[in-house]
């Protein structure tokens, strides 16, 4: 009996019922705190922004990993009647339709990971971590290579993103959502190597091969996916629209190559500074200060500051 109970508890971890139980316990003890609900570990990005724009201390925040957008929205519905509670919900847009709900922030890009790969985020990272002025020729060269390789990468994975977009739309009609393999398990079958000035790939994958890589066992319309792929290849702002975990994969590989080439004196001119960067050490936390904070998030949090703290 006890073993079955433990198995059930583990199986339900992160689901809305468990999150609600945690919230109720916390709220009973600390009713005046601010309760924030996330899809996953997104608090690592939002933490400093919540503190800054709500103008509160971190100990005033209770945060919950709900293990997915669907679970966040379930908690939202369950707490609708708790009008006097300071509660905030954060979700990613993904390839879904806009969700407009009171006290719910939805990213304007695919996910928070996309905030880490913008031109401005990379500029701040490069200038600070490599200690280079933004008008320096090494900086200008590196930024150009970054934007060029990022676009090349996104053209290569346009068909992959188109397929994922297609299955998200297909499965949403039935309320389903397949779990995709990890990004490295997907992209390592498509891309051989990412360097600061070169991307090498395996032979281009067919739709059926991508279907197998993504472990999708449902029927598909190949022509529809190919049409989407052509549209995605020419789309502007791919780094904001495409799957965020893929964009982070690119950022890690690019920066790793950059570090190695700089250390081996193969890239920058007249550069003698030591580099101490571990790009693979929890990148969402490590690079949070460089990631973009868009105006819509600022305005959302400021509006809640007025609602919750300036009555």
C-alpha cells in the first residue's frame, strides 16, 4: 500500500493538484506573499524582473514549477475566485494561439529561451564576458559572425520547426501534445558542427526522416509541412519565432567555439585577456542578466505592482 502511494505521488509530481496543495499550505501560513506559477524552471529568468518591477524582496515571492503550460492554466482556473491573493502566472507562447487572461503573462516569442539569443542579448554578453568595447573591430567581427551563423542555422532547421508547428496545430484539435525528444537528440542528427564561422550538416532530412527523429507516430500531410517549411525559411525574426530550446542549442555551440578559438588565438586580433566562461553551466541562470526584457513584460509587472502594492 505504501509503495503504491509513493508511486502515485511521484507520477503526479508537478501536476496541478499537487501544486494547489503546496500553494494552499503556503497561503495559509503566508497569505500576504506573492504567488508565482511557471511552466518549468522559468523563475530563473523571471526572478530578477519580478523583484525589480514589482519592487519587492525575494522573500516575498513563492514560486511553483507546474511542469507545463497546461498545468499552469489549470491552476489559474482553480484559483480564479481567490481575488484577494497576489498571484501571477507565466506561460510561453510556443506555436500556440495567444492566451489573454487577467494576471497571465505570455511571452511574445516562442519561449523565454528566445530572449537569450537576440542581437542585444549577445552584444551585452560579448562586451561584458570578453571585456570588449562595442566599437572594437573584434566585437564588430564577432557580432557579424553571430548573426550570420544564427540565420544560417535557422534556415537549416526551418523544416524541423515547420514540422513541429504542424503537429502542434494538428494535435491541439484533439487536446493532445506529444513529448518531443531532447533538443540535442534531435539536432545532433541534423547538424554535425557549429563554429563561429561555419556550420556543417548531415544530408538534408526528408519529412519522413524528421518524423522518425521526432518519434511522431500519427498521420501527416507532407505537402502541408513542405509549404510551411518554405514559408519558415524566408521568415524574418526566426530567432524569436522558432523553438527556443533549439536557439539555446545554437548559442551554446557558437559560444563554445568562440571560447576555444579565442583561447587558441585563432579568432580575435591583439587580444590577450583570459576567458573564464562556462556556457554549459545552467545557461538560463548564468546568462539571465544578459537576456532581453521586452516592454510587454515590464508593463505587465508594473500594472500588477499598481494593483497589488499601490492600493
